[in-house]
C-alpha cells in the first residue's frame, strides 16, 4: 500500500482493496487526481500506457455480463471476442447498466469487489513479458493498484485469450 492514505476513502476503493487482500494478491495502491487521458494516467501511476489494464464490462444478454481485461494501448477486437465466447452478439452496456452489474461507475470498474462475480476474460498480451506488473483500477477515480499480471489472471480465474488489437 502507498504511504499516503487519504483522510477518507470511497466505498468502491474499500471494496476493491478488501477483495485484493482477501484474494492474497500483492498490490501497491496509487492515488492521483482525475486524469483526462491514458498518457496522463500512466504518468500519474508511474507506468507505461501498455501496463494499464482497463476493465471493460461486456453484455452477453439480459443480466449476463463479463469483464474483459484490456491493456491500455489495445482495444477489444469484437470478432475475436465473439468467436472466443462462441456467441454472435456482444455489446457494451450503458453507464447505468454497467453500474448495476458491478457496483462501480465507469472509470472505476474493477473485478475486485464487484457486486457480481462475472466471468473474466483477460487478453493474452497482459502476460507478456513474463514477470510483468500491471496497474488496474481500484474502485474509485484516481485510484489504482499495481499487481503482478500472472497473479492477477490467476486470482480472478480469468480465461486468457487473444481478444484485442492495437488501439
């Protein structure tokens, strides 16, 4: 954990960090102000843009979602993801539906502490190079956790597949 604890943490941050602790994943929390771009987020967290992992909520059907972990410099390749999941349709839910599905607002979503334990698909590039550490959102704006990528995939029980393309 970082040495600079704010006077008050949000419910989302508390849930996310508690879930990381319960999962036994080594993590270092970084807090910074709101950022306006991937480059700003990477600079604030002291990582490369590719080392930021975005958690995207994808809708498969009514009340059926999943999390997709995507490196910061990549985006979902929808045909690859549909093929991997064996479905013909997927979509991104609106902000309200994403909040209902996770308990987090957009920009703060993480599988850790989500109000629903949706399946997780992690893009295979997250694991390269071996020993990589990545920065994932931690339940509040301007809060992230740096974690070992392989352990992230392991504790989330993520299905690892090539489901992205360069942004």
